[in-house]
C-alpha cells in the first residue's frame, strides 16, 4: 500500500499532486517551534527535497514546544537533530541540514533550485533578509509567527509570474510598476524592521505551545496547496490560540508600487554584512562569527583541543570546554561560527575564539 494513499484519495491531491510534491524542493529557515511543525508535515507529505537551516543548539527550555526534539538532543545542533528525526520519519525525502547563521550571502546559495521558502525563524530581522532574497528570485515564501496567544501566517511574494534575479533587478534601476498582479511582500505590509526592544519577544511575552503547532500546520497546508496547484494564496491569517478566532486579510491588492523592496528593487537587508558577534537573548551566551567565509576542519581541531579540555563531536559541530575555564563551553560549527555559553561578554567571547579556534 502506498504510504500516501490517504492523501492521494483527496481530489485536491490525487496522483498528479503527489508526483508534484515529490518533485518539489522546500527550504525551511529555522527549525524551532514553528519550523519543527512545518518541517514535519512537509516531510510526512512526501516533498522531494527539504533543506533545514538553524544556527542554534537544542536547549531544555525548547522541549515544551519544539516537537522535533527529545531530551537526548539537548546540547546538539538543531539542524542536525531535526534532519535525523525527519529522515527517521520518511526516508524517501532528501533532508539536508545547514547549521549556519543565515545572512544574505548564505541565503543566496541556498535559494538555488528551491520552489518555496517556509519561515520558521521567529526573528524580525531575518524575515527581512528572507523577503529580499525571495522577492529578488521571484519566489514565494510563507511567513509564520507566534507570540503570546496570537499566531500569524501569510503567503508573501510581491511580483507575480516574474522570475528576476537580484542583480538584474538592481541593474535595471527599478522594477516596472505595471508588473502584473502580485500580492504583497513583507515590506509592502511592514516597511521597516521594528527597532530592537520595540517588540516583545518569546522571552518577555511567552508563547502558547500548541499555537506554534497550529501556525506550522497552517504553513504546511498553504505550502501543499501551492506546490500542487501553483497558485499562491495572497492572504494574511491571524489566529488567537486561546479564543480560537481566525481573521483573514486579503493581500491580493497588497503590493505597493513604492515598496522599497518589490517596488523599487532595493535589497537593503540582503546586502548588509552581518554582525561579527552578538549576545543570544536570554541564553547566557554569545555568538561569534569569523571575519570571512571559512570552513573549519573539526576533526583536526578536536585532536588539538582534546589535550586541553573536554570534547564532544558531531558531523557539523564540536563542543569544547577548556580544563582551565570549565564554566565556559563553546559550540563550534563547521562554518567557523561559535556559540560560547557561560558569558554575555562579547570581548571575552572574541578572545576565547582567538585563543582556541584561531583568529
Ligand atoms: Zn513589497
């Protein structure tokens, strides 16, 4: 019996729809709470290739809402743990983990050969990077957000039926305002990123655990419909996870000709260099990135560090705590990025990096 028999029975799916899913390639950015839920459905329904991106490691406070992880994953890379779990659910799907901190440069490479992007970031600034990348490539993306008792899902795109790469769009100076149709992009709806501290975060406002599952499930439903029918759904849904009321806003006339991104073709977030180091909110940790793109040979480095501290290795990550500073513990990823636990001092984190990893 075909494992997809129950969904193929639906007239909306049928054999043709299932074949389309199998040919589809989806990029899930962020596999925290929302991304866990969306990625699980996408894999179960039989999408051909699924990329999962996450910069973080699994923390015990994630487990009440991040459904791909178990207690045995605490401390491990989220991208790798998610991929392991997803492959164990459906080995027919090619799942590709990326343990990276997303910026314009890394997104540029990931957007090749992708049909659809699902946002699981729950991070305002990263969404603007995703928006720039997707508008530039003419790709739709599905935003998902949850905070307190409210969830939001929207299919965003900005330029219907046109595929233009970012460089061409920029070279042309402006985008033809007469371009047909097109729904809204993120910047049509919210022209600028909220300032730091302006919005409440999951740390300060909390989040209803089952709400994130609903948001991820809605994203997966919108994704399935788009991948099968090819028709984007220009809608923003807001749902209240407590009263269970859903509101729907029609975005089919939402595109603004004066939008900086999809109207004027300026990709400000895509081109912006990311910060070399940043405190990770509420985690007692600092992230340090290498000055330039690099690959670290984790095997060689772990041989070197094993003499002076405690090492745990996985394919994409090395954990190390030096004997002389047992309260500090780093997670080093193959792209040279480090998350140092046990401090919120960025200078201390940079000197730790220089000392044990190399400048
Ligand atoms: Zn726009």
